[in-house]
C-alpha cells in the first residue's frame, strides 16, 4: 500500500490525468465526465489496497486544496448569472431538504433494530448533514450527545454515501438528458450531456435556432474557460493567482475565527467574489483551469477515502441508514423537481448543495459546466449550513417521538 503523502498525491494526480485524457478522447468517457471517473478511480485504488483510506494528502485536499480551487473558480464567475437561475435553485434546494427529512425518518423506522436506541439521534444528524453538508453532522452530534462509536460509524457512512451520490449526480443529468434531450436546455445548461473538453463537440449554426446558438456559444466558452486559457498564461498570472488564492483562503480562515456564527466558506466566497470584480483580477489568465484541476484532485481524494470495509468494522446498519436517507432524498428531489418543471442540471447541483454543502455544489456545477448554476448553488449551499442545524434538530426530535429514546 502507498502511504507516503507525496506518493499518494502523485497517484491522485495520475488518476486525474487519466480521467481528463479519457474524457477528451472517448465519447463514452465524456458522457461520464472526468469528475466521475476520478471519483471511481480513487475508490477502486483505495478499496483494492493501493491507496490508504486516510492520508494527510486527503486532509490537505479536502481543506486548503479545494478551498484554493473554489477561490480560483470564483475569480472567473460573472455575478449576473445569479439573477438567471437563483429562484429555481432555491426551489430545488427546498424540495431536496424535504426529501432529506423524509429519508431520515424513513431510514430511522427501517433500521432502528440494527442501529439501536440512539437511532433518533442519527435521524437528526443525517437530516442536518444532508441538508447543508458535513459541518452540521458534527454540530448536531454534540447537541444530541451521540455516543463516540455511533458518531464514528455515521462519519464513515457519510463519507462513502456522499462520494457515491456525487458520482450519481454527475451521471444522472447526462443519462436522463439523453433520454429527454429538451430537459437540459433550460437555463443555459448542457443539453444531453456533461461538460466536454475543448473540441469534443462541434456546433452547426444551420441546424439550431438562435436561442440554441446562444446556449451552445455560452457552453463552449465555459469549456474553454475550464479546460484551456483564452490566452497563454504568463508567470505573472501564476504568481498573482497563487498569492490571491492562498491569501483568500487565509483571509477567510481569519475572518471565520473572528466572527462567530459565519462559516469560513461564506467568507471565502465573499472575498473571492469581491476580488473577481476588480479589473486587474479579471485580466488574469488561467484561474478557472487551475481551480478546476484542484477540484478534480479533491473529488479523486473523496473517492479514495471511501473504503467500503470501514462500514463492516462499525456495523452495516448505519450505512443502510445513510443510504436510505440519501436515496429517498434523490427520489423526491428528482421526481418532484421534474414534475414542477425544474431541469436535471439545477436539481443535481441543488442536491449536491443539500448532501455535500457549498463545496460539492461548486464541484458539481464546475464538473458539468453549469455556469449559470454555480453561484446559485453556492448560495443555497451556504444557506444549508445555517438551515441544516435547525432542520436536523427538529427532525431528530420528531424521530425521537416516533422511535422513542
């Protein structure tokens, strides 16, 4: 097994390289996307014993690594896109939160015999963590005074389910969009497929209406932004981006420590967006490319952290519980969302904001090329950090009345 942190990073970098290469060269791989391939690659390597289930490399990528990537991506975001997709994203997020609550209660009722008398606590914790991300799991665990063994089991299940659900959400819009090609046309998302690499798709203006032309031009521009710089990068661009990216993360950490009640990711987003409006920052080349690469590394490390054997060490009941919660969430958000006219892309990003938080929403929007959903996804993800604790506590108390405890 490879355990040296530098060697682990080398392997993950290789996984990302292969994933991007496959996406660029093969249509089938392009339908899955580099993000999905990276997650699966990391998961295969860890579950076959090549990579460890835990490493300092993963901790770096899930912390400063992805934070710098998020900042760099946000440097290239047009704030005006929020006005285009914001209300729809909020509606999708609300549907997902309801689906999570239903799933947490159903999961508690189904698996209380395997989990034990603290099942109601996990109902609340899973409701919270799958409404606004993993931060809420820890906060609610402290509020409910969950036993350490159950808490550890819940974290292990959460890591695996979150990674698997990210992979599922990367694939669902592509597959369902292919079966219903018009479904993904709304809001400037990719019609019938994921974010492709440059040159992977050609648009014939003679075969599409004017609105379709605009959508394709916007999508192709985003692909170029994420996969290749519009201009050649200079060392001054690299130096400025490194300084700004790391500086933004550092500033967000300091502000998060100074101001109680406002999470670090909120400060990170705010600072990055403020900097993005400066003409000097807009002129920098390559921010989104480097940010996209860091996000792909983060997703590959998420896959590597998903060691299935950990579930059997702590008991499969907790895993079944987490899986049921997210499965019901998925059925509700995609079924109800489509019934009220929301497109698969918006639903997938909103679901990631529910299950994984703002960072996962950014990763989803970036990986699939949903530019107009990036900031709305961040917005609802941040709202989830605040809503998740209240929602989880409420659901936990409701489950306690149903299950006893």
